[in-house]
């Protein structure tokens, strides 16, 4: 195995929580055709059902109290299950946790301010104050699962979770950690979604986390990769976009046709989790899963799209995919992946 192969990053597990299903990529995509997708205007946003918290009854009370925490914990447990690891059995300083969260701390700030208005600052529960901090979810997860490796929250618009994956890959390449849990989450409230009243896109809650490790490390423990990261590109500004908007591509989701999968078309705008969800859709499509609401080219350009290369990669017959997201300033992040076709 070459030195470059030793540094390549493998995705060995994925946990995905959506408003209609949670589980691995396959489990979520296979549930998608039967979902009842609300239309914009039926309700302020598309929530993850509260009863799903019972999927993780063993969580510490701190994590159970905060919806962002227990949604993230569900995604984390599915990802670890697929990757064949148990966090408790790993060296805690060799596990990193990098979370994209576009709305980082905003719900906590709003709830805290409302509490102050209702009963004055003197009587506000001290439990609410830490939830106003932008990295509350990632910190609480680290405490709850006793992870003492690098811990970071990235708030970069729809690119948040792609940036989290890139940051996690860098930690692995440097040898700082053996495993990284990276992806994104965002939960919503009436107050937050009121600011999107003029947006005709459905907004929804979601979390999507991946287990990342060096491909050589995954091979040593016999963990087959879901995908391998071949390249990550981050632009420095709107005039330095790494993706040509005119790039001609073919989607392998459903029918082979020109265009892109817009995650927003079927899961809603899921903010900090959008980029990771796009990666999950790419992996699922390469595995032969039907990705719902795959669409042709649209006039309006969504901020997160998943592109599939026209041809198989030369030499080994694997499929290639590029996923990119644009943050609110116009800066773009792109991941190039390769995957073994299974269907």
C-alpha cells in the first residue's frame, strides 16, 4: 500500500436521522418512498418525532433534555453500529468529534431570552445558559460519551457539515486521532422558522454523522469502506468556486439522466446537516438505492447538490461522485469520493 493510500480517508459508517426515518443510509432510503412528505405551509417546519428519543434510553439526562443532542446521539449510534465500533471501548483521546451546525446556539439563545422575559433573569434555570453556546451539542456529546479527543463545531451555512468532514479528514491525515465522527445537525423551532416565511423550500430537522478513519486503519480491522475521500477542495471566496456550474454530469439515482439530486427536494432544507446528507445520498445511489425525488437540472440553483460522474473511474471500475455546498458568503466546499458499485 502506497503512502498516499495510507493517508486516504474512508467512510466506514453512517447514521442518518430525518423527519421520516432514522438508521443507516440504506435503512433511511428504503423508508423514504413510503414517507408522508408535508407541503410548505402545512406547519412551520418538518420535525423529527419526539418519540424517537426512546431509541437511546441510556443517554445521560443532559443529552435527553436537548433535542439537538439526542438526535445527534441517534445518528452517532447508527454510524458506530455500521462501522463496527463501540465508543466506550476506544481510546478516548484518539476519537475526534467534528459537528457542523448552521444554527449553532440560536435556539438556546431564543429560549433563554424568552425565559428571562417570562420570569426575569433571577429565576432562569442555569441549565439553559450553556445551551446558548454555539458548541453546546458537540461538547455535551463528548461529555456524555467520554470522548476526550479534538472537539469542534463549525457554523458555515449549508457547507457546515462538509467542512466538518474536511476538518475531520485533516485530523486523521495528521495522525492526531484514529477515528473521527463528523457530520452535521440542526433542530428548529417556531421562532427560528418564522424568519424563513418567504422561502418556498420546506425546512426540516436532521442529523447525519459519518465514522471516518484512514483507509489503512480500516483495512487493518477489516472494515469495508462505504466510500473513500479522494479529494477535498475549499474555495476562499465566491470568485474561487471549485465547481464549474456548467459541469455536465449523470445521476445514478433512479434513472440515469442529466442533472443533480437536490437534497432539499425531499428532505427539506436541513441547514447544518445538508452537506452530510448529500454525501449519504451519493453513497446510497452508488449502492443501488433509490434516492427519492431525483430531479433534472433546475433553473434555481440549490445550495447543496450531489453530482455523479458520467463514467466509472479508470482501472478499478469504481464509481466517482462529487458533492459540494455553498455557504452564505458564496464560499464552496467540494468532496470527491469513490465507491464500489454494488448494484
